[in-house]
């Protein structure tokens, strides 16, 4: 296990953004994405790192990006530090396994969410209205039921510390332009369907997931991360039982712990006990091993 990385500061490299998890450096024609071990819940970044999390997210994303290359191009140039510009080399020990050199795409101003099961905010919306993002669903569904077919439920892309807002496809078409919105929707459904079937063979249900797309040299490509435990709900297939919440390989475990606390879900975050940190790390590592056959 490598030393946890809560954040990076690389003298000589141009840090342009620090998100909930990724530190982004502008290298001129390219970007360097460094995935830290930070974890957020309810849009609040916790104070403690989750060991190996950045490695897990990077390796899972790289695995899925490769699996989907015949459907849609992605932003990866390389994940091998030896291929990075010389200015990155002094930081090779930190960058190894948790970074990507990527194309500079212009991100779409919407997040592309696909749901194959009714859970989370989708379950809440269904209980209230019988629909999700304006899509009418069959009556009588239970929490965690599989939907008749996957549905595309985009959201706005919120600033750090604020919440994303679910929107209709029509609203996304207004924001992004209809042609790009339709392309992103079609890619989202196709990628999810293939990944769902591959993951099922490995004992994992992908209940829902979130993608980001960007335009690079006039073409829509997939960017950021791809079907990680941070952007997806992963459930163990052998324990799946509709009618309530499911055990998971993602940060739902951490959210469930935080729900037991007297905490208002705003910063500052409460301290995390060592056993919660380790249990969360174990779930991330298991997801990587099941999906990509890689041990952290």
C-alpha cells in the first residue's frame, strides 16, 4: 500500500483546479489529472484520505475506457509516467498508478447519468411523482428494482460545495445543443449496457453511473472518470434483494455511517474512525479486483 495522498502540490507544474477528488494541472497542450485519496459525501470533502482510493479510481477508469473505445473515444493519452512531459518526472513516485495525461477537451455543461435500477435520488423522485427527470415509470416499483430498460437522467454540473440538480433531457438539449445532447445520451446508454453485462459476469450489478463528455477537435469524447465506485452504485450480485437499500462496493457505506451521526451534512466534515476508513478502502479495492483483476 502506498502512502495516502490527500492533495498534491508540484512546484513547476501549473495547478489550475482542485476538485473533490482530482487535482488538475495544465501542461500546455494537455492536462495532467491526479486522482487523490480524498473522499466526499453529501458534497462535503472528508478530512481523512481513503488509502489506495486514487489508484483504484484511476485503474478502474482506464480499464473501462479501454473496453469502450469502439463505442466512443476517450481523453487518455497515457497513464504511464514515462510518457509524461519531463517536468512531471520529479513527481513520478506520487503520479505512478494514480494519474493520467489527457487531451484538453471542452466539457459539456451537464452530467450524463444512466439508471438501470431505481435507487438513491431516483427512488425519492419516483416515490414522489412516479417518474424520474420527467420519465414516467411503471407503478408499483420497489426500492432497488431493476427498470424495464436503462433511462437517461442528466443533471446540471454544480460548483464545488453545491448540489447537482436533476434535469430533463429537453433541458439538457437547451443547455448543450440538441445534437450533442442526443449523442451524449446515446453513448451513455450504450456504454452502460455493455458495462452492466460485463460487470454481471464478475458478480457486480451496476445500478447507475455518471459520465462526463467533452468536445475535442470537433468530436464528442468521454472524459474525467469512467464507472468507478465514486461515480456509480456497485452492488454485489449474490446479495441483491429488491425492496430496500443494497450492500455496495462504493462510498454508500461511508454515507450510511454519516447518516447515523448528528451532523448537518455541511462543512466541516466530522472525523472518520479508523475502522470506517479501512472498511471503505476495502470496498474500493474489492471493486478494482472484481472488475479489472488488479490488486491495490
